[in-house]
């Protein structure tokens, strides 16, 4: 400690010396401070006394009141009792040993999971609605501008949210009833605005998908034209901005937003934000959603875009509803016709007039300055020789974004990008361009006539309703919803691509990803809640899962691990017949079975007194009354395949609503010779309802 004082005037030292001193100081662990969240309990506390109590807790490791006070960045008081503070690892460890401290975990950063779709999944604008109750409130962790006004009337009485005036944001109205932002780390972000305003379009897009008002003639410069609307156009929206352009979305901010949203009185939470992996008890998204669940609020989260590999799904805590992205019956294709008659079909959104002209085409690798080819094959900025490119089409390998702009900037007529990735979502370009599958390899087609005259005919074609994509490239989740090429509102504060030099701005834009799928399902949850205001989060989730439209494992070999229970079906979900309900204790039992210790769950349940060994024994998901079932097969003796599922009893009778019935499912699976997935389902049928639970029996790759 005393040595640290010596380095204070280091402003005068050279870089080399500073480096040495930094290494020296990092050797003593307590010099380096990070943000930690210190959880004390699940009861709300009075704001004023809590702040002093938090200081008192810190006094065990800090020398003075002032030092303790200065290290606290936020006190959580409304839904649970916790604080966020800047601490060294040693201080955090010492705090975690205190009796009154239930859990200490480090603050981590999450990332964002970056109009026709409603009719496609069967919620036409004429759908049955419970208007009085639909005027409920959906919370979306991000930001939104007020759109066209409808006759909403004041927010419901229970609403306690607030809405201030901030930079570039003029306050709320009866549609947007709450807008706040959370940035507790105190860092500056020059690319963002310290305000609830949306500077990147993601929040505006997702929240208008959820609850946007009807906009009759929406399009992106004429593409995807039609009426745009959210799932529940009569619902109010409250926005909680927690993601920042430079830093992403931090645990501390997420927890603060959960606290505010639960306290304010939202009905459904929609979070298109990635998980951070690891344990549920140190991920603010899972923790916040658990507290939301305890307060009767379902959290719908995006499954992430890291698939299609196995175990790539994010946000899979069983109290969350995790959503995968699927396609709708529309693709955006831009075609290139080559001089030899070959037509190459790529994906991409071009807002430019189709070009019906012939241009010579050349490869970026041949268009660099002589001797400096590095980057030219990717058409990187500054790598191409304008005299070679002017008036031509350029074929580039996909590197970073922006090759289309580079080519246009130096006089090129268009860009064809070759991508080695699976192509599903269409990219928006800022200059004429298309993206093709690299295996198509048009290199040989451009070899021959390269030197002489016009040889290719280049134009853009937009094909509507071409193909139903019954699968996705993203993740494995509870349910799937449209997430590819979704048209919804967009921010005026960002160009369509967000790239330097892009001058395209639009009130609507196309975006893709599980981020876009998530608000579709959150909207359906709000729709269900408008008919069944007293249903638990688990009941609403069950209604959505058991009524989903089955998808085909022929299209996606990962089956349920790719699309969950299937495509969300709002109309059937409104009245599912039966629900699989769950309470807090079911989840605790599940966590015990997953190997969590009673004390590690303190951050969820608010006490260390859970005794896992006193809870009923069972295996894995047995504890959960989950609407889907999976069984992992381990045994490897006889190499025969076969599954026998027996259900007892084979019929259930109910005489009044709210009645509970149990049944038993016995699965006898013969050993599986090799890794595989067997999909089936358990279906309860009445003359009015079909309640389907997918059953998956699998042997994973070892
Ligand atoms: C305590 O409440 C006041 C007024 O409601 C508020 O301004 C302040 O930010 C709160 N403090 C904390 C630490 O939450
Ligand atoms: C942590 O506690 C140990 C044992 O009481 C003590 O020696 C150490 O100085 C403490 N460290 C900090 C950073 O408070
Ligand atoms: C945001 O607000 C600031 C200050 O009022 C203003 O200078 C700036 O132009 C605004 N930015 C946009 C994009 O509206
Ligand atoms: C490219 O196209 C071929 C042929 O259609 C297809 O088999 C392959 O999966 C595609 N590759 C990618 C990465 O999309
Ligand atoms: C919801 O629950 C409350 C309190 O338990 C009850 O008064 C109310 O009638 C219920 N509403 C519906 C629609 O069941
Ligand atoms: C937990 O429960 C088991 C079984 O009921 C019991 O034997 C054990 O003493 C309990 N442990 C604690 C710490 O209460």
C-alpha cells in the first residue's frame, strides 16, 4: 500500500515507466477495482435507510463512511435489497463472507441480439381482442419514440412509471408511458446519447413489433410494403434503455431496469439481449427474470444468433421464455445476370432503382494497386485502384461491412459479395450490391470476357412470397417466431446501415435475428394476458408452447433444439384448454437437481435457508412441470432403436375451470447406437382443444 503512494505523480513519467508500475500494482490484487453486485435479500427496503445500510455493510472493508459511499454506484431498494459497488476482488471476497450478504457477483456485459409477419403466424388485424385489458403495459428494455397517436386514454391506475425530459427526447404520452435509461458505470459514450432515445434502431424496431400502432402504408422505400403493426397495438409501452453503443449492456444496468420495470407495473418484459453464459445465479438477466416471475411477470428473451451449433442458445433459464428466429414467406433477393446468360441470385436489400444496363465485371483481387493486393480481394477501403474500378461491377470476398460503399465511392457501378456463411437474412446495402454463396463461384464466368467490352447484365429483382423457410440459422429455444427480414419502425438518428457515408434514412427498416423474433412472442404473451390477467408467467408460457405449430425436423436436423415447440400461434394460445403451471418452488427444486447448492440460490430466493436434500428427489426436469420434455440417453449396450411412451391415465376429466390433474409419463427408450435426436409429442385432445408437448429423446455427441 505504501508503495502505491510513490506512483501518484506518474503523469510525468514516460510510457515505459508507467507500464512497469502498472504491472507492479496489478500484482497486489486489491489495486484493481471492478464493479460487483452485492445482494442482501429479496425484500424491498426503504430507500433512505437502505442506502445507509449499504454503506454500513461496506464499512467492514472500507476505512471511512466517505470511502464506502464513494464506492457505491447504485442501491437497489424497490424489489430486492442489493447494491452495486466498485470493489477489488479481495474486498468482494471478504464481503461475500459476511452473514448479511447473500451473494456477490461481478458485473458482466451482454450484447444485443442483433409486417407481414403477423398475418403469417395467424394474428390478422381482425383477430379477437380484449381491448379493455389489452391496454396493459409491456416493458421493453431499450428505447422508443412515440408513434402516431391513437385514442388510448390515460395509463392504467396501477402504473407507477415515470418519464422525464432528456436530450433528444421530449417526454411520454399515453402510448409511451415510461422511458428511462440506466448507465451506472459512469463512462462516457460519445457514440450514444445519455437519454432514453434510441440511436441505433434496435429498440425502436423491437418495441414497434411488440406494440406498435397500426401504420397503413409502411415500407422501406417501397419494399415489404403493407400495414405495419405490433402484436398488441392497443398496449402501452415503457422503455428501459440499458444497452450502449460502445459498452453493450451491463448486469448492473439490467438489474436496475428490472427493478424499475417490476416496480412500475409492467405486464410483460421483452428482452432482446444476449446472456453471458455460466450459472443462472450470476447472470443479471436470469436473476432479474426470476424476480419478475415472482411478481407474475413473464420475461421473453431472444435465444441469440450464435447457432446453429449445439449448446449455442442463450437465456435458457426455465423461468424465461426463450425465442428462436424463423423465416416468413418472403425473401429479398437481388439477382445478377452475367454476359454468358448465367443468372446469379443473391440476397440483399437494395433501395436503388434497378439497373438494366451492362457493365464489365472484375474481381477485387485484380482491381488493387499493383503490388499491394492485401485487402483488395475484400474491397477494403483504400485498397482498390479507382482507375480500374470506374464504371464496373466488382466481385469482392466478404470481409468487413461497407465494400459496396467503397466500390461506389471510387466510381464503381455495383458490388457482388461472396460469403462463405449461410445466407438467410438479407443485408441492407448503401450502394447497389448483392451477396452470394461463395460456392456458386462466378469467378470462372468473369475470366473469359474480362478485358473486352460489356459482359454482364446487372439488375436487382425483388421476389415476394417465394419460399417458406421452415427453419433458422440461429439457436435452440422454447418456441420460434418470425425473425428474418422483419419490417418495423426505425430510428431517425441512424442511417439504415449505420456505416460512414450512408445517407439512407427511413421510418421503417428491415432487421433480422432472434432480437426480432422475441417481441413477436412477448406481444403474444401480452395478448394472452389481456384475456387472462391473473395467469402466472408459467401458465402464459405453457399456453404459447403447447399451441405452437409443429415444425419439421426434415428441414432442420436439430429438430426441437432448433425451433423448440414450433411456430408461435397467437390465436390458439389465447385459449389453450390446459396449462402446465409452476411456482417458485418448482424452479428451486429444478436448480437443486441441476447441482446448485441451496446457498448459491440465495440471490434468487432471498435466503440461504434452502435445503436441497430436504426437497423431493427426482431427476433433472422431473421437478419442473414444463410444457416440453427431454430425456438424455446414456446407456450404450444393445445397438437397437426404439422408444415406447406410456401415459397413465389416458384421459383426464375436468368439471370446472382451475381444476388440477396429474398424469404419469413412462418412457422406455432402447439404447441408441449413435448420437441422434428422436422427436415425438404428447397430445391431449378434446373436441375444442389440442394441447401438445414435444418430447425429445436424444443421445448427444460425447
Ligand atoms: C431515493 O429516492 C429518491 C426520491 O424518490 C430518489 O431521487 C433517489 O434516487 C433514491 N435513491 C436511491 C439510492 O435509489
Ligand atoms: C479481507 O479479510 C482478511 C482477513 O480478515 C484481511 O486480512 C484482509 O485485509 C481483507 N482484505 C480486504 C481488501 O478488506
Ligand atoms: C440532440 O440534442 C442536442 C442538444 O439539444 C442537439 O444539439 C443535437 O442536434 C440533437 N441530435 C439529434 C440527432 O437530434
Ligand atoms: C451454398 O450453396 C450450396 C448449394 O446450394 C449449399 O449446399 C451450401 O450449403 C451453401 N453454403 C452456405 C454456406 O450457405
Ligand atoms: C384476479 O384476481 C383477483 C384477486 O385474486 C380477483 O379479485 C379478480 O377477480 C381476478 N380476476 C380475474 C379476471 O379472474
Ligand atoms: C437438510 O435436510 C436433510 C433431510 O431432510 C436433513 O437431514 C439435514 O439435516 C438438513 N440440513 C440442514 C442444514 O438443515
